[in-house]
C-alpha cells in the first residue's frame, strides 16, 4: 500500500490548505489533509474534484475534518485551479458588535460622541441587526440612565438583540444601579460570545 502524505492545515488561512494539498498531490498518490473550518474543507474538496481524485471526508470533532484524497489517473501537475476563499454560505455563529467606548474613533471627543450616537442609531435602523451587542470599558456608559442612545438600544432589545453589559466595568465607574438596558454580564460570557461569533464588529 502506498504511503499517505499527511498535510496538517489546521490554523492556516485561505488559500494555504489548498496550495499545500495540490503540492502534496503532485508528489504523492494519496494525501490526507486536515482542516479546521468549512471554507478550507469545501475548497480542498473542490480541488480534488477538479483533478478527478477520489475524496472521502472524515469528521474528527468540532469543525475538524480529515480529507482523504486518492489521486486520479488523469491528474495533471500543471493544471490550473482558482481558489475562492468564500464558500458562498453565511458565516456560522452570531453577528456580534462590541462597543468599547462611549465615543467612536480617536481625536476629537465631541465628534466621537456624535459619531457613536449616529452609529448605534444606524444599526438600530438596519434590517439585519446584530444578534448580540457587548458593552465594556467606557462603552457601558451608553447603557445607563441619561444616555443619548437608550431609545435605540431599547428598541433593538425589544426586537431580540441581546445586550450584554460588563459588570466589572459598571462597578468600576460606580454606575451599576443606573443600568437602563441590557443585562449585567461577566468576562466568561463575553469571551464565549466573542469567540463563537460568525461576524465580529467593533466601531
């Protein structure tokens, strides 16, 4: 039985998993590529199909796949292949916006206050709203009584947007009792939400 070339492409960004797999197939009749995301999986499968190879995918835990490829008889080393780094599918996981300040941008604080108000108002008016908004550091000041963006935040919360507010930050600024929208959260929940996000946006 021929030796199998193993390509561990976990953690590599597109198009590296495909490039490494193609290089391995040029020198080996059997290749197993290990990937840890759907985009790499689909691109490697497309490469193998384009080259007439036999492909078998073996799931190996959360988002990890072993792609077993047997080179086809008509395989050509110089065959061109275009890699797309998008699968055409929506990213898995929630759309999360993190608000880290009560201003937007650096420079003029007065302008930054106007910009963050406009940003949140614009988000509230979008058809596709975030699944979760996370407020921490001075961003928590936007969620308390007297905030200029409370109406927009309350509107989004009523429409199903989850609003997480850093409890440590509220305590630091001594404004926890003034919280007017959202729920008090902790760093564990914040990290879990951010790490599972399909899209993560910070203004």
